[in-house]
């Protein structure tokens, strides 16, 4: 494997999936340096994984946002290409090599794989992304047996795993830490394209276990919708911004009336209030995403 690439894994209290992720990387990309940016660094986890992964580097970071952790990883590495990924993504034998081939095109800033669920289905990322997958499958059928793998340009890439060109990131900046959870990958891709770069989806698969470290807390619902509107506010004109805000406000008010869980009902009510009053500048979190959330208990197997 080319030494011009490094891997950054963002980890938060999911040692079981992290172990599986590292095992796949060790098997399929054994010479690629790996740094774990850990937003709740646990000396016991480090000691537990050290025998099998003695070259693994660890970097603590505040649990401020996924974007903050990714940016810390970018600062901790120096290679021309950096793979940034969640701690619950399983690569295949050719994943990293396939993705790196996309950078033969000097216009490419970001490249990503096709994320699949453990059951093998393409991960749901909305209708537009399904259309991109369909284009990729068609192009792959035409190029059966050829290398490098087929790819298609896309507006954005799923943040569970993507490869970034350092020279591009030096120009456009890292992920936007004002988006505390969700939408940061979407914003990064749109910003890269606005600056004249390309994002490409490559015909190589990964398995994304998905959501292992996301608590069932209403603030994550609020932040996801707030971040989506932040992108509309940056990229769309007044009519679309107005329509987006009031559609969400109305839908949230309706959902609040229907919700049976008091916590979910309160979250939807807060969404309705924020959107109705255009109170959308601030995230619903404190200094960290962990404020007010009890850490999950870990069983002896590390799951």
C-alpha cells in the first residue's frame, strides 16, 4: 500500500466495533498508518488493543462534534491523502486502494465508497444518493473486469468513510464544527464543489454498522434538522429558506402532538419552537455532546 495515505478513525465508547474495524484494516491495509481520535479516551481500551495493534497511534479530543474530531485527525497526519472514518466501518480487501485511484484526477478533493448495511443493502441516504448509486452500478456493468473501478461525480459523500486530498483541504478548510452532529459531511462536499473541486463515489463497498455511538437523545434530532436548515440558509434564496423553515415548523408541531414518548414529544416541540422563531443559530448542546448523557456501560467482551 502506498505510504502516501493515512487513516484517521473517530472513536467514542464503542470498543467492540473499533476492534472489528482495526482487524479489517490490519488484514487489508497492514502498512497504512492508523490514528484513533478518541473523544472519550479510556486507558483500558488502549491497553486491551495494544498487543494486536502495537503501531496504532491515539489522539484524545474533546467530544465537541464529529467535525472537531475529524479536524483533529487531519492536523495529526501529514500524508497527501487521509482516510477519515467512523469506528464502526469494515473495509474490504481493496477498499482503500480503490478509493486512492480516484485521486489520479487532480480535480478530486474527496472520494468515498458505497456504504452497505450488515445485511448487504445500500445504506439509506435519501433518494438523490440512490440515483447516484444507480448511475454507478450502470457504469460498473459497462466496465466489468477493468481497473481502476468505476466512479461517478456526486454533490457530497457519506461521512462514515471518505478519503480527502490534503492540498484541497488546505484550501477549503476542514469540516465545519458549527454543525455539531449530522450534515458536516454534506456541507464539506458542497463547499469543495463550490470551490471548483470534485467529489466522487467509487464502486467499492464498505459495511457500516451504523449508529453505535449515537444516544437516544432528543438533542440529536434537533441538531440534525437545525444543521439541514443551516445548509439551506447558506446555499438557497429567500423563498426556499422560508419554505424550508415553515415546513419543518409545521411538521414538527404535528409530530409533537402525535408522539407518545414524553422525551420525543419535547424534542419535536423544541424543533417547532426554534423553526417558528428562527432560533437556529445555536446547537442544542453544551461544550460537549456528552453533557447530560450518561455513558453506556460496557460488558466484559467490550461490546
